C-alpha cells in the first residue's frame, strides 16, 4: 500500500484542468506518463498507478492501469480503470490511437506501395518479384496480400476478393 509521505508528495504534484483531468506537474517519464520517486527508495513509480492505489488499493497482478481520457499525464482516479495488456490494445484500437500504416514510423512501405502490391498481384506478378520492386521480402508481400499487415487497407480494398 502507499505510505502517507508518498500520498502527501503525490497530492502536491497535480492540478485539475477544465476537462476534469488531474494533470501531473512533476517529472514525466517516456510517452508523457507522470512519475514519482518511491519513499526511501531509488525506484520511480508511474503517477497514474500511485493514484489508482491511493483511491482503490493494490493493483492485482497481471493488470495495468488504463486511461479513459487518453491523457498520459492524467492522475484522476475517476479517469482510470484496470485492464489487461490485451484490453489496453483493444481500447487503443477502438479509439484509433494505435500505430498502423504510415502512422508507424518504422513502416517500410507507404499506402501507395501497398496499393501497388495489390495491383501487381492482380496482374499475376510473383510475390518475390513484387517484393524486389517495392524493396521488401516476399514474406512481407504475402502478409500484405493476406491482411496480416496493413489490415486497414486490406479490409477496405480487398475484402471481397
């Protein structure tokens, strides 16, 4: 459980905005999540998890603390809920916050490349040759053509084929 010293430090490090979010004013970790140093320790804790524990008690093993408001710096316990990693991914997808297609800065292809892959495949070109043209391997072409990658385009362009 959270000790009184941590609660006092925690409560001094947020301010409520007009949306009802309690925005963390202390240190921020990666991706904008608040963090606070644990009492008598070198460990840092995510502020939204501390907020959950102050309001609701311990977080059960295997569960994460998720944001309804989608504001990583928010520590309002009314905006938080428990869920599994899979539920977090589904929540992100339902709210269109996940990285897909060109939103993913590690994507090797563009939407135009994927549309070209579909067209070349429809013309009967072999996957390995398409891959050489686009600059990816045959396996990546197979995944695009079967909806395992760029699924949003697959559903839009290929559903009936």
